[in-house]
């Protein structure tokens, strides 16, 4: 029952939000309370998984290969915990004020729907159910993106909708072909039956279809163009939600499906993934350096750093995968924080164009220093969490003799430092442009808009201080991912008949 | 029959992808719906086409006399989801048309740089 709560609670909250009288203060409180409850359940799921190993819930008590299974291993539990943290920060940031038109159109319940879809995707143990959760969170995010009707936002929404639906069609195709051959949809059952079939041609075709579908969602190299084209238009809180969660769902699904279905590290798909990850890192950061808008720089950085999170899967070693999982967690936290920081500029200056920003350090040094922490953490400046995560990804490369790859990753880190330093210099340090009025410069930033940022920055610092224990956990999560038999046994039990065909 | 379905699915994929590469929003939406129908037919044919067999199992009869009910339920789910998404895309396209008077993706306006 515990496992269903991260899905059920946001659903209930969304329904309650629709039924309540539409007074914004009440709605914000209910949404925030719902998110806090999810955080509580996520923490208890994590504690249980730490103690007893993989948790399994057979929905409706249907036995495993036939019904839908919800599974939480350490990787899922970590991701659920991070989702609930970002959910709390995003719903909390609505106390600082939401555009009343958006609020009237169901802003709060849509955020809950996205949170529900993400939690479902992280918990499901059924590949078709994974597709359904993808659609749930996509629909929620589609509507969140297109609640406004400025031209830039409509255009961004269409790019986003079109490419994500294409990805869904690819995913559905892959699932259909897989079912046609394997006759089962349960991931554990597939993991047991599929790799033994030894059909190299179909294996290659299917793995490429999955790579394309998840690659579009994660924002990998040839498929990432929808992301920087769309993430800079919605309000800051929505940007934080989508940037923090959606690409990571793609990365999660890729890691989960590939470790279970394609356990041959020599498969050509992993070489393709390795090259694509490296190109993604380089191109993302070069793109970031060319941009002149705070949120566009962040979007390109988001793309670039996705490369770090998929490279662990491509290298296929416990250490590299553990490093990548740590990187996913760190990146979710930091990129959401930075999108919330962009909300400060929207509030004060009504723009995130770097040409119109500046002077914030002079008027509010504390806020500028606060923003410095996530910026430098993303860049990987020691001793912040980004440094720990980068060490976790790059050390296995050196150990495995992938010197060229390590050099690329280090150069990309250097470019990130450059990009982040420039961002801080332009947005906070340089004198304010003449055009901005004095009143806008000196308006204080209220506590509600700062509180979620302080909360997330505090967690980033916690991730820095407790880097040792956290990386031990991510290493164990990687070990669980690579040890397919434990996963299969946890879900199917010792003695289960093979699926019907 | 399977060959015919395979050809139909292939044609639908090709037509759908071709239409998605065009600049007009209406063509993009038609392309999307062709693509999702193509994948539905693909699921049907990949899972094995059976002729006039019921999916409900009667006790005592060999399993070969019954059709696999799972592909149908998958397709049904996919149709429902595809329908919802298609409706949303149509509304979005309608709003684009209302605010710009055109359904050419390039005339929606330049991206803010």
C-alpha cells in the first residue's frame, strides 16, 4: 500500500483542489500540504527499501507477470525522494504569487498531475504502464506549458508537444514489437525471458527504438532541440518542475529498461550511447556559451549535463552507474534551484535577458551569494555537490582506460565553470543597465519567493556534507540495477510459471 | 493477412513521418494521428493475427483455440490516450490559428533570443 501512495496522494490532492472553493490562499495551502505528505511517504519508502531491500506491490493482488506491479528498489526510492523534494519546493513557491489567470485554469492541480505521472513512471514494473505514465505526465506538462497564449509560448508548446508525441509513438512501437516476441510486459518477466532469446537483429532494432524514444525525452544529442526551444518560456516554477523532473524520467527509464532488457555490455547500442553522451555534453555547453538569456543558458546546461547522467549506463560498470545516479540526483536539485532563481529576475525585472540584468549584488548581496551556491555546484567547483558527482562519473572513466572520454568530460566541466561564472557576473555583479528604474532595483524580495530557494540550496549543501553516505547509497543502487536476478526474484518469487507463450 | 497488415502499418508510419516534417500544423496533427494508428496496427500484427477466435477461455479446451486478449487491451489503451492527445493538439493548433491567423509554424513569430 505504501508504494501506491506517491501516486495516489497527488491524484487525491488534484481532485480535492478541483472541488474546493477557488480561493487562491486555500488552494496553495492544500497543494503544499499534499506535497509534504508525499515527501513523508517518500522518506518512509526510502527507509524501508534501505532496510529490507526491494519493495513490491502487486496491484489488485494479481500475481506478477499478469497484473501491474509497482516496484521500488534503491534507485526508484532515491528518485521518488527527489521528486517529492522538488514537489515541495515548487508548490511552496506558489505562495509568492501565481498569475491569477493560470490559477483559475487549474495551475495547482496540473502540477499535482505531473508529480503523479513522474512518481508512477519511477515506480512501475510494467513496460506498458511506463508508457501510460509517460503520457500522463506529458499531458499535464503540455497543459501547464500552454496555459498562456503569447506567441513565443505557443510556438514553444508546439515544438514540445510534437516531439514528445513522436517519442511516445516510438516507445509504443518498441513495446508492441517486444510484446509480439516475448509475450509479456512485466519488466522482471521480460528480463528473465528476453535476453536468453538471442535474436541479435531484433535486439539491435529494439534497443535503438528505445534509445530514440527515451533519448528524445531525456534530451540526448541529435534529439534535444525541443528542450532549449521550450523551457525558457513558462513561469519559473513550471520551468523548475519540468527541467528538474522530465528529462530525468527519460534518463531513469533508459537506465531501467536497458539494464533489464539488454544486459550485454558489448552491444553496439552502448557504443552509440557513449558517443552520443559525449557529443551531448560538448554541444550543450557550446550552446550555453552562445546564449544571452538566463533561462536559455540554463536549458543548454541542462542538455549538456544529461550526457553525464547517461554515460554511466554506456560504460556499464557499477562505479560508473553509481556515479551517474549521484549525478542525476545532484542535477535534479541544482537545475530546479536555478530555474527558481530565474523567478527572482522575473519578479524584479520582468525579464531574464542578461542584457537587462545586473546590479543585484549591489542591492541584495545576500541573495546574490545564495545564488552562487547552485551556480557553482552545477559547475562542479569543489567542495560542492557537483564536484563530488563529477568525481563519481570521471574516476571510473580513468580507471577503465577511457582517457579521451575523461578529457572531454573535464573540458566540459571547464566550459560549465566559464558559463556559470559569466552567468553570475552578468546577472548579479555588473552594474545595472541604465534603463532599469530605481524602484525596480531596490524592491525587496519577499520571504515566500526566497524560501523554496533556501530550502533547495540547503539540500544541495546537505548533499555536499553527506556526500560519503549518499554515494555509498548510489553505489548500492547501481549494484542492485546490475544484479538483475535479485530484481527478478523479488517480483516473480522463486518458482513462477513462465508467461503463457 | 499479416503481410497486408505489415504493409499497411509501414505505409501509415511513412505517411505520418512525412507529414510531421511539413511546416503546417494541420499536417503535423494528421501525421501524428497516422503514426499512432500505424503503431496500433503494428501491435496487432506483431502479437499474431488470429481468425475468429474468442479471447475468453473455456475450461477443458486447448489454449490454441483462443486469441491473446492483451494486444487488444493495449491497443484500446493506446487509442484512448491517442484520442486525448489528438484533441489537445487540435485545441492548441486552433489557438495558434486564432492568435496568428495562420497555421504555418514559421509565421508564429520569431523565438525570443
